[in-house]
């Protein structure tokens, strides 16, 4: 990806953005994309919105934009777990999950007015956890779980059912796990 010094049409810019996102193995931030295309970050946000409106599977994560591919759902087992903890315990919660080799797809809350709200996390290791926590601190943003007094769900993915079971056991010991009846499992 090289810096583009010339002005392009919106359609051409979106075609390039889509190509970069499809080719990238890592998330791409709006700031980096803006610099490479010599436009503002707001232009990138609008371009991404237009691409999403055309059903391109792009998600915004704390690490940047990601183009969803089939291989990203290559984990054999998925489980949704119900959790509750304070904001100060978030880093410990996320590290506990990734330390078991489990991928964190998203966080979900049930808001009393807006209903179900989901935010993509796409966290696979401690580096991703650190970046997420740093971004939350830098932006002074609130966690979604702040809206539900700490109660939230995570969609987890793993290569083995044992990894998911180990995370649930560790969550139970840490006091993060809500009742087992709140779990659901999907085997694709």
C-alpha cells in the first residue's frame, strides 16, 4: 500500500479501499487509509459506509477496518458466554480468553431501549487486547457493558471444545461467568 498523491473519484477510491482491505491480513485504520489516499479520515468513514451499503462484509474493530473472509470463521467451535464484571476487570477478562487460544469475535449487550447491540472486537492475542484497552483509554470511551451494569455476552471461537470449556471454567473461578443456562453453542 503506497501513498497516493493524486485526487481520485469516489468510486475509484472505494475500489482501491476495497482491494486494500481484501488483501490485508491485519486491520487497517481509517487514519492510515486516509493518509495513503491523501483524503480526510471522514472521507474514509463515508467510503466504508458506502461499501457496507453495497453489502461488502467490512467491520470496524478497535484495531481498524477488516474485510471478513471465510477463513476468519475457520474455528470449529463457537460459544456465546454471558459475563459480568467491572470496567477495571476488562483487560483481565480479555487476556483470560486469549490465553486459552480462543478468538473473541464480539461483545453483545441487551439495551432496554435499543435492544441487542453488537460491537465487533476481533481479538486473538494479548497484543490485540493491549491495543483495544489503549484505544479505550485514549478515546475516553465507555464500554458497552457500562450500559448494562457490567452484563454482556461474548461470541468466542476456538479450534476445540475443550478450549471453550477451559475458558468457561476460568471465568467461573474469576467470578466473570453468569449462569450456565445463558450459554449457547454453535458447531458450524
